[in-house]
């Protein structure tokens, strides 16, 4: 489980414990015994400290699930040719 947590360091994950509880947040630190997560604090109204840091024992973690990142924009390759007179050769005006 240490290697899995190390691979998801600084990523938004859902951690499921052996007792069935689940926590969502960012993994900010991992060592051989504990995992420290930054979990969003929704109870604060002033938003001065938006995260709560929780330290969870590594042996109590049953599973880690991470979201796959979506591409922010579609792939534009290969480029489509422009209509005439801006198309591919012969070039006009050069």
C-alpha cells in the first residue's frame, strides 16, 4: 500500500478504510506508517483555512481510487487543410 500511496502523492483520491469509511482529499505526505491527507473543510464559512490535515494509519487503508484526468481540450492533430486559396501547394502569391 505504501507504493500505491507514493504513486498518488499530491493527487485527488478517495481512500477507503477497512471499517468501510471513505475520505476524499489530496495525499500530501506518505511514510512507512502513516498517510497525511488534505481534506476540504466544508464547515468553515470564512474559508481562511480551506483544508483540514488528517493523518491516517497506513495499515488501515483498504483501497485507493483516483480519478482519471480529462483532457482540457480535444486533440487537433492531424490538421485539416484550409480551403482554397489557403490550402496546400500550389501556394498562391509567393
